[in-house]
């Protein structure tokens, strides 16, 4: 599969093009997190199909969504959801890993139920390489 100027899974993959939010959500959907919650499989998929620029865009997008969830629900989590800091990270990553419509539909009640019932996995966050890993692999 060629990446530059081609489409992979119907997603435009120009080497230096800035991906739109719609395209970034498509990459999250294509990871199929709910299939098996296998962040190693997903990381291999992303590394095989995205160039370093695109990986950094996906990482940045993911981080912004994590921060937005934290900002919006942090106080609620502290007062109402009996999970640790690490689990709070996993829970937020789970919300993003389930895709755009799930992310947009999340409510305090849904978060609480997910937290109380353990309806989240470790950890979609690990499936997207971190910027320093992308840069080090790109310079080798």
C-alpha cells in the first residue's frame, strides 16, 4: 500500500497534508479498538499505514481529546467515580477509542457506570506512538 497521494481504507494519506478532524476520527475507527482491545496490534497498524507526520497529528489529536475529557469531567470523577488516576486515564482513552459518536455522547452518568462496572481496558493511549518515539524511529 502506497501512502503518498493515495487512499488507505478510503482515507487520504498525503505525506505532509494536515489531516482533518474527520480523517483523524476515521483512523481511530479503523483501529477497531472494541474488537480485541489490543493496543500492540493497533500500534503496528498505525505505524504501517501512517507516516511520522500523520502519527504526530494523530497523537496530538488524541492528547487534545484526553485533555478535553479531563477538563470537562475531572471534578465529577474525583467526587463520583471510584477509580484511581491510572484508571481515569484508561477510562478517558476508552471513550476516545470507541470512536467519535461514543465520544460525543459521553455523559457523567455513562462515565460513572463505565468506571463502576470496569467497562474499560488498558489502554487505547498506548496504541498511538508518542512523539519522542516517532522522532527516534524516524531518525534511525
